């Protein structure tokens, strides 16, 4: 029988750092590359998160999914160390856009996404590419030690931000099509 720990008043299976890395490590690392736009910056931030993971797991309270908690650790590490690079404007990051758009517009979409602010790109990658639900996004942004009111407010903010991002992308795509058709 698996060991259990009491977290937030309910029994949770004990999770090890190895379990977290097996389940979510590759996904987080890919997300960090997409957001940082630079493999070496993503690798350094990911390594720092992996080194801290055993200590951070002791603080995990189970209020959010393990995935959103772990992604939040990684993306905060990128932000805190200044590894959100502005090189995204110079070279498009390799993002998971292939299944989302027709072949004819993928290059334009990648270029538009590469010009987004790092925080907007992060939101787009987590919501669209990684399929995070709104609650997971809120916890990834805020951490676990927040009230339900703060989570609800953050969800509203994130939805409004994503709506604005999508509108900007659509306007840029429309202008791009007009220029292409000339």
C-alpha cells in the first residue's frame, strides 16, 4: 500500500521529486524553453527548480494540482532570475502550434506569438499549448497560499488578458493576410 500524508485535511498519496519530474518534468522544460526563447536560460532555470524540488515538495499543500504548482515554480524561477528573454522578438520560439493552425498560417502565427510580451506568451503557452484550466492558471500565477477570492479574481484577470491577446493576434493575422494578398 502506498504511503499517505495528510494534506489540507485529506489523505494524499506521498509524492516524491522523481514522481513529479516523471509526470511533469518534460512538459515544464518545454514550456520554459518556449517562454524563455533560449534553451540555455530554460536549462539553468529548470536545473534550479530541480535542485529546490525536494524542499519545495515539503511546502506543497495540495490546494492546487501538482502540475500547476510545479509549473508555477518553474515559471516563477524564470521571472525571478530575469530569464524571460527579449530575444523572442528577434527569433521565434519553437511553440506547439502545428496542430492548432492550418499549414499556410503557422509561420505567421509563430512570428506573432514570438513578439508577445513574456507574460502574455506564458499565458498563451499554458492555456492553449498545455491545456491548463483557469483554476490551474490562477494557482500557477499566484502560488498556493491564496484565498478563493484571490483565485476567482485572478481567473477573471487571466480571462480578460487572454481575450486581449487573442484580439491582438487576430488583428495582426488580418493585417498580415492583407499584406500577403497585395
